[in-house]
């Protein structure tokens, strides 16, 4: 599995953290989420899979929490890993990130997760704004295969 991001720190213990994320395309735009804290960043909507939770319901839950949108999942694009410190949880994690292509179906309301704002960005701007290099790689892949 491909790794993106910072190098593994020698001697640092990392705990596995599986997560699911969505590339949400519609008419040349990408639905992203902006997380204000702890570090402001633009992201693909998604997040961690809770213990005992299946990845698909986790993706629906996370996207709704972070964007307020109901989605229809098309298919799995792939997965990557990254090793990082997660300040919100005060832990070092080996994040296993599975990325799906999905379509936004209906806005149910505003994001329910504090500090998140849903933003529709033109595809090229989304490629420039998404903070995580792994997410950017999968967004670029989706945009090359699924034209606007």
C-alpha cells in the first residue's frame, strides 16, 4: 500500500486508525470540508471508522457530519497509509485511508461536527487547496478518470 506524508519517526509507536473518505464530484466542482482547528485545512470529507463499525456506514456518517450531505457511493478508488500525530486525540497514528468515489445526493442541513464547513470548490482549486497529499493524489486520479 502506498504511503504519503511525513516519514515514520524511529522509535515512535503508532496505533492503527482506519478511516474512509469520499471524493464528491458534481458538474466540475468538488465538495470539501474545511476544518478550522486544531490546524486550519481543507479535506476530503470522511474520518475514522469506529470500533465495530462497517466502512460504508462510517463513510455515510462522516460525510453527513462534516458536510451535511447525503451521498450515493459509486465505488472504491483505493487506499493509502500515512503516519501522523493526531492532536485532537493526542495520539500517533498509522492512518489507513480508504477513498471512495461518491455523488452528493441531497443537502440535509449544515455540518453537525463542530469546526467544519462544507465548501464546493472548482476542481482545480480543490486540487490546490486540499491539504493532505494522499487525498490530493486520489482526487487527481478521480478527476482524470471521471471528467467534469
